[in-house]
C-alpha cells in the first residue's frame, strides 16, 4: 500500500511466517492535512483570482483602446502622460499577479511538504525494519518504487491546485455567458412601421445611459440623432435593432412590443451601416469601385444619388450625425444630452432656438475654415 509503513511479525501457528500489515500514515494524516490547508486557503484564493482576472481584462481593454486610437494620438502628439491609463492598468495587473503568487505560494508549498512527509516516514520506518531484519530488501525497494509513483501525481495535483481553481473561475465566466437567457418572442415582424420609445430607460451594468425616453420615429422619414459623445445615440439604435431590451418602458415597432417579436426575423428587416468602415490598402477610387470593378466615376455618382433618394421610401431611417451639415434636410432632428431628449425639430426650427443644437452648429461653422 503506497504511503504506508510495513512490518513483519511472527505467528505462533506458523513459525517465522511473514505477514504484512500497513500503517497508512500518508492517507490518514498527511494527505488530509494537506487538503485541509488548501481548503482553508480557498476563500483567499478565490478573491485573489477574481481580482487578477479583473486586472487582466482591464489591461487587455486598455491595450485594445491604445492600439485602436494610436493614429489619433500620434497625429495630436498625445505622448507621455497620455499613456497613464495603459501604464496603470498593467501596473495593477503586475501587482495582482505578485500578490496572488506571494500569498498562495506558502499554502501550496506547505501542502506539498506534508505529502512528502509521508514518503519520508515510510523511508525512515522501512530502514528501521530493514536493519532489524523484519523487512526484506526486495520488499523495501518495492515499496519505495510504488510509493514514489503515487507521491509524484499527488504532488503535481497539489502544485496545480491553484491553477485549477483559477481556471474554474475563468470557466465560470464562460458558463455565465452561456447561461444568459435567450431573447424571447415568436410573433411575425411587420414589413415596416413606426418605431416608438415609450418611457424607455436603459443602461450597461450599473450605469444608466438613457433616462425616460419617449419619442416616435415615423415610417418614411429620416430622423437624425445628434448630441455629445456618451449622450445615448448609439444606445438608441441598438435598442431599435433589439440588441438589448430596455430595463424600463418599451420599444414598439408598428405598435407591437419588440419583446414579442421573433429576434432573428426582426434582424432580417434591419439594415445597419456602422461608423467603423474598413478601407482596403488601395486608392479611394478603387475602394469606392470595389463592389463593381467595371463601374465608371459617373456611374458610381448616379448610383449613390439614387440610393439616397430611394432609401427613405417606405422605411424608417435613423442616422447618427456628427457633421450637422449632412442632416440639414432631415425630417426631424433629435438632440440628446446626458441620456435625455434636450430638443427636437427640423434644422431651421432648432437653429431658431438658443439650444444645444444651435450651439453645436455655431461651433462647427466657426471651425469649418480651419486647416491643418
């Protein structure tokens, strides 16, 4: 039996007959103690692993943010202190890793020491019995070989215990994502119609982005969303496409609550043009002609103009505008500020009021003549 000290005894019925009895030192003492030490460190290990994972995710996000915006930062010479967020994120990750290794290392080493103690006891006791002539050399060597074969996997398992716990926490995040409930809804989606926000509030995690939004986006019209960054423009579009369901209120399409509509069928009725556009490493002309290699410049211009003219017909069109000159002919402009509708109307109606839209328009007009 591995991890046991064996001894031989004489029986009265069988003179000098050898019998083997085992004292399971490792299984009854060392192994339970080693497992108990690891279990006692389990709470601390979980907290440290969660912090390390959060720091790792934050560092990855900051690196992605830096790589995506590196051209802008270089163009505006945003060097030195502008990288402080990236530097701090990796400093936090380094501290989290060091803290995890420094605090959990002693527990693991102590557990491994306890396991190894069983093998040590077996060698000492076996040597004593071997010297006393109660144990044969062959049997002693056999127990050493078997014992070492058993102790090595146990040591490896204890050494990797912290990694197993870490992976279980990371796997729990994956399971949490997989267990997210699917969007419900089985009603057929109308071909077209108005999109109505009825006292809609929505946010990401703990931060609320939209606050009590009530507005109707009419069919056959072009509605423009305007406002500072973070005011909720993109969030409104995501709710229109039902990327998310509102936390409060409802979003209705042609009078039907979008929660009742079949999600995949709804997406078939939505077309989106994102602001992140991919350009091939080629000339602007070839990028424009990518869809039709045989098209001339005049054909491209005509097709673009025709697309603009026919886009609104029978559809509910929503655009997010940063350059206000591009939406002067919009049927309605909705101005968002801090997740609320600050004002709405046509271009000329909004310019006649001393509101946010007029302020943004004047700023763009004043800077339109600037050159780099």
